[in-house]
C-alpha cells in the first residue's frame, strides 16, 4: 500500500500551510525543510537524508504544514497516509518509538536554532 514517489532536484514536495494527512520517509536523496522569517528570508529548519522522515507533524496534530519541503537532490520518497501510519503504529512498536525519537531530536534542533 505504500507509494514511492520520485522527485527531481529542486521540486517542491509540499508548501507551508498546505493541509494534507500524510508524511514521507526518504528512501534516497536529500530534502530541505524550510520556512521564511518575518523579513521573507529563507530559514532552513532541516536537511534530511535517507531513512529520515518529515511532514509527520501535520498528520499527527491534523494541522496545516508548518514549513515547505523541497528536494535538494533527486529523491525517492515513500508516502505514508494516515491509515498506513495508524497501521504501522499498531504493528511495529519499535518503528513508532524510533519515529518519536526522531521527532524529539528535530524539536531539540529547532530549539537550538531559535536560540542563535
């Protein structure tokens, strides 16, 4: 049921304020996640590579996207829907724990970035 999607370098994956109920796992390539500050300047929140996840926050709290994601290189992404996410949580508790750890690390990184 999981879908693999190919993106070319510089393709946008999603935009800040989009409303979607899925997230992505990077199979190959690199993705940049960014927002813009009050001056309209690009602020890079994360540079992510193979095995990392992104876009999960909007799925978990059912809110709009808080940042934009763009392929930095050619990428293969695995798109995981809300139904698939719920299934993974039930069937793979180790995966769920790993996902929460990743989310926590990203929040810590953001806190450090804000303090600079």
